[in-house]
C-alpha cells in the first residue's frame, strides 16, 4: 500500500475536528465500557522497564463483529476510484456505537489530491460526528496483508486509541483460510505524537 497514488491528500481545514483532550488511553477506557463485543479487559500497566508498545492487542473483537468488519472492508474496495494505480483499497471502521463506516481510495489526476481508503473512512465518520472507534480493517487486491501508509497512520492516531485493533486482510480472505495480520495503532506507529502531547507543559 505504499503507492504514492494512494496517499498524501491534505484534509481541508474545515474537516479537522476539535479533539477533546484526554490523557493517553482514556478513549480506550470509554470505548471498552460501551461495547459489549470487546471481551478482553485492559492489561495491567507494564513494569517501568518494559517497552511501551504492547506485545498483544489489548482488545479482542467477537468473531461475528470481526467477520462483519472484514466483509465491510472487502465491500468498501468496490468503491475504489483508482484509474491510475489500479490499486484498490478498502477500509472499514467499527465505531463505538456499533456502526461501520466504509472508505475506499480515491485517486486524482494531480496524484497529490489522492486520498487513501483509511482516511476516506475516518474523514467520512469524523465529519458526520462519529469520532470514537473500536476497530479498523483494511484490505487490497494483494494476497498478503498490507499496511497503511505513514500519513494514514498519523490520521488514525488522531482518532483511535493506541491499543485499538487493526486488521490487515489479504485478498481472497475467508475465515477458513485466515492470513490476517492483526496489529494496533501503537504497533503501526510507536512513539507517536498525538493530541494530548499538545497539552504538555512547556518550559521554553
Ligand atoms: Zn494511506
């Protein structure tokens, strides 16, 4: 998913949302209290000497929710407008209210105006007022799981908790074949900069 044709579209200023500043992981706490399908409790805080990136996802989606989200991502790919790269991508976001928002990559003759599937879904949701999410699935036409580009990782970081699961789904996925790579926001973007960092005291 590294094609330059997929990425790098700037989000217009009017689409940028006012983020409610919260301490790190507080979004996860809120979401976990409202979604019955999130079955795993949060892990205990790691020892201070441990790396900050969790080795396993903190949340586990129910199998029905997981498969529903994957199917929405596969469906979303049908909406791809990719006449230049011929590289279709579909994304699906599971919101805290149970709704699923689909997105596809939308290319542009200027190339730089292209927006990726992940950001399409996020901007669609955020601009309609949905800004709390519990999982993301992404798929392409490639028979191995491919990862969001760097720009999308930062935009995902804006709205999603660090431990939110992200499912990278190979083309031709079936539940029998498997092959999904499951990671998290923090797994894709360790040591990230986020909204709460703007709240830190400044000594300069
Ligand atoms: Zn991207």
